[in-house]
C-alpha cells in the first residue's frame, strides 16, 4: 500500500481507494483499531494524494459496512486531512442502505455521520443481490436490483455532481463503452 501511495504522490490531486479490511471474528472494534494503526503509519506520507476508505457490503467480517464504522476510522486516525470516503453503490445497497428508494435519506445520514465534504468518489455499479444481502456481487448498470431508474437518480443527484463516477461492473471493453455512453447521456451539465 505504501509503495502505491509513493507512486501516487508523484502526481497531484490523486485518490488512492482501498477496502478497509476485516476483523477476522475478533470484533469490529479491534478491526477498526488495526485499520487506524495502519493508516497512522501511511497517512503521513500522503501530501498530494487522498486515501479513500471504500464503503463495504458487510460480507463476513468486513469493516466499513456502516457509516458509523467509517466514521470511527476517520475520527481515530491522527490526521484525517488526506483521508476520505468512496461510496460504492453495490456495497451500500448490499449493506442495508436503500439508495434505490431513499437516496436522499442515505446521503443525509452520510452527511450527519461523516460529512459530505468527505465523500470524494463514487464506484458506480448495480448489484446481483437483493437489498441488505451483505454479499458484494457487482452487476452491469441497470441489470441488477438497483435498476436503471435508481442508477440515473444517483448520476443526477445534486449532492453527487462534480464527483468522479468510476465504473466497477463486470464488463468487456464494448460493455464499458455502452455504460460510459449511458452515464454521459444521463449526467447533468456534461
């Protein structure tokens, strides 16, 4: 991770995204302590790069499945200046945040617990799993349980404008071309 960060530091304004990790059945608190300890060793090296904690689906003993867990990490590192969050649409839906029916409420909760200023990027994908399944199986845009309408609402949401949307769908190159075209068609002020 530190090697990746050192490479990223050579260019200004980068984001380095990562999955926070797992507590391996030792308890969320211990998992968070380990993650905070690791970040405290890494973050002092981040000057031009923002490290992003990715929201997780909650499978197994993953840490970062709730906004509260991410908040605990952000609040307990020595310096969170270069630490923020990437919201993964499949993961949050699978974790139990209903972005299909209540995107506004989910973003309000994120703002209350973490702060929208800490939301720096969106991994845009659909999910192969029903709501709150805790499974983490990405699907092509519009073909999963989120569906096309919810994906469009996410793309067009005023609070998400100006943030990078990164496709993380199971596709080949031509599939990505179609999805990129779909995203561009539905963006506001492109």
